[in-house]
């Protein structure tokens, strides 16, 4: 099993890059999707979040209001640390379960994992290959506004608390500059996929 981490700032295009890998035959795991699963209604993790942040972080249907929580943690560093402490163990438990299920098939597979906080968490050494996706700050901001329905100020606040891309470059085996078309990105991902599978 070859484990590939795809990382980068919010709105850089990690999900699109992972989709390209998926079309080439890789098994794709999104830690953001696992994070949603970890805080599903009635879960112990969601209850712990409510205990700390209050019921104001819930939607009317009892699910977590991620945009509300995001707004809080962009202004509260301690709250951000608490949230990570509450959610990460369950996220990585779910991740381990998925990897084990893939590995149990006994195939020579490529597992591509979307890991937004790869470098910040210091877990880059758990992967065989690290792909860093970059985009211009203006493009990141516009994507976040479109994706989350956030204001320019809210999108900028989220970008401001993240590690700058230039500090992540030394950890990356490949750097993808997401400034072209989807077709160009697909070609670039295919080249990386061909190289890493050949090297493996």
C-alpha cells in the first residue's frame, strides 16, 4: 500500500486533486468527510463539543453548524485547540479503520488522503508521498466565499490562522500550483500518479 497525503490551505483545490487521483484508480479518503462523521448527531464527540461551546453551535435539526463553529475558532485560538483535541482522536480512529479495510483486500493499492492540517499536526512522516496544492490567496478567498457562503472578512480570517504555503513547501514531494484549468490539473495529477506508482 502506497499512502499519499494531499494537503494545502483552505480553498487551494485539494478535493479536486483528490478526485483526479480517484479517477486514475486510487482509493481516496477525505479527513474532512471523516470529521463530519465524527460529529454526527448523538455522537460522543458532538456532545463534548456542545459541552464546551454551548448549544449555539447546533442547527435546528440537532446537527453541528460547522460555519458557526468555524466563525468561533477563527477568533479563539484556545477554542480551536480544544476542538482539535475533541475531534482528532475519533477522526484518526475512523481513518485507521478505512485504511485497514482497504489493506485487507490484499491488493497493491494507492491510498490518497486529503489532510488539510498534515504539517500542522506533524504527521507527514506517516505517508509515503506528500502533495502540496497551492493557489493564490485571492483565488482561495473567492472559493471559500462560494463554498461556504462566507463574507470576504470571514474567508480571510480562516486563511489568516493557517500555516502559510511557503512554510509547507519543504515537506512536500510534489507541489501543484492550482492556477490553470481542470484539464491542466488532471494532466499534472496523472504525471504525479505515473511517477509514484512507477517508483513504488
